[in-house]
């Protein structure tokens, strides 16, 4: 085990106006206060969810009509004010014709930026089975931001990665699944198994 700092392959102005006449001024002030309260309530309503879906599944397609990734979960809450969605117990499956599917689990997630960014939080883990061209992979962290259309992910939280029988840790990570590059940064460790126990 050794410490390393290195890159590793594998991302309301409300204005009040005085009335000219006392009676009319008082009436005007009451009207403005009531109207301001109505507008405030209206703003709160805008921030309320417009729909909630339980036990959902959402498939994102590529420009060529092929499934790119699938997001599912126990509950999805959509908020129209910023077109974002909050998910309870999310599962993200990244699909690729060349590599084994990659499954990502977490306690909760937020989808925003026109569905191009997924931020997973709490007990995030990634699992990918071994294939003819890649080793089995497991990754654990507390926060992970995924950019599905770009096929990349990143986090500024500590990460523990297991690739085959080797393990590595870092204080942050950036990964590009399209180019098969992964970078662990900050102080961490790398542990390789004995040569005879390494898997291909």
C-alpha cells in the first residue's frame, strides 16, 4: 500500500407609496399588502411539484434511437420552477453495445439541466460485471455527478475503487466511460494483488 498524488486511468422590489389622501391612502396600502401576499403565495405554488410518480422507469435515447441509459427509482418528484426532479432510491443503468452495462445505486438523486445532469447522493455505488475486454469493477463514494450524454462522471468526495483484485482510493475522481479513462486525485492508496492473483 502506498500514498500517491497522481492521475490514474480508468466527471421581491416591493415599493410603498404614500397616498395623497388619508382614507384613500389607507385603502391603497391594504390593497397592496393583500396583493403582495397573493403574489407570494403564487410563488410558493410555482415551486410545488406538478407531478409525483412512484416506481418509475425513464429511458433516455441517443440521437440514433438507441437506449443510452435507464433511470428508475421508488419515487420521482418533478418541480416545474426549474424543471428538476428529485428521486428516492435511484438506479441508473448505463448502456453500451461494446461494454457490460454499468449499474449505479444511491439513496437519492437530483436530475436537472434538461435531464443532462444527474447528481447522486448518499451511499453511491457503481457495479460493472467483467467482460472479455474489461475487469469487474466496483466503486463507492458519497456523491457522484453524472453527465449521461457525455458518458462521464465526477465527484469531489473520497472514492474507493476496486478493479479486479486491485483496489485504489482517492479524495476526488473524474471518469470518462467513452474513452475508458479514470482519474483519482489527491492523497490515496493503491493496492495490487500478487501477480498470480491478478485477473484479466
